[in-house]
């Protein structure tokens, strides 16, 4: 059996390159990592492919400039960066590719429940019932789980130890949020016809 030779250790510092070519190579490494990752890549992971002391933020900024006018962009979401197609090209992608399964396909009430979870997490089904004045179906919770928008949170330290629900990294990605601190305030939601406190939606 032929064994593959071990891969050479990554030369992070690139001391033999002049500074401008070194910087360009670091940008290309970051581009390669972001392009190959299906989820946001945090700063500390990107720092593993560039020289010690190199500014990951500045490298990402330069990459964003390089991508100007291209169909792709660098987005900062969920505490890291990822490559994604610019929204202007969404109609072209839908027309040419089979991306139907990737669409969120949520109705207005689904979004209202998701917003309530985002603002009140961790929250139980009883907590959601108190907000909306009615039982939230297992099917709805299942739809949000299936799209990886919510996950199971800590169980409450009370009789029956009920499960709680929390939003996921995919929720941040889907709604283009860097963190939960970027959620609109409740007054903005109310102005848009959506309340996450009393169950009124639309």
C-alpha cells in the first residue's frame, strides 16, 4: 500500500517574499479558506494561515476590495467571515440553478415564532404559548429545526425539566446578522407589524 507523503508544514511568515507579494499571498490564503468553508470562519482560524502579527481584519478588507465588481462578496456574519453571492444575483441563480431547497420558505407566523425565540431565548413551548396566546405546534418547531434555524437549549431546572429553544449560527447567517446584538429593536419590529411580546403578527 502506497502512503501519501506528509504535507509540508504551512509557511506562515513567507520571509523570502517581498512585503507586497507576502501580503498578496496572505489575502489569497484567506480567500481560499473562506471559499472552501460552508460556515463563517472566525478571526482566530484565519490567523492560522497568515504571518504572526498580520492584521486579519485588514487582509479581509483588502480581499473585499479585490472582489469589488465580482458576483461574490465577503460578509461578516455569526462572529466570522464567509464568501457569498451578492444579493443582486439571486434572481439569476434561481433562474438557472436548483436552489429551491435552500430557500427558507417561512410563512409570516413562522417568522414571528422564530423572532420570539430569538428575543426570549432560551424559551420553552409554554413560554411561546404565553406570548402568542395559543399552543405552538410541534410541526412548526420541527420546520424551524429542519432548517437549522433553532436548536435545543438548556433544560429548565423545574418540574419536568422542559426543553428550551435557542437560535443557531444558521439563523444568524440566514438573516445576515453578525450576532444577536444586531437584532432590530422591538419597536422597529412593532412598526413593521410584528410583535414578539404579545403574539400579534402582521
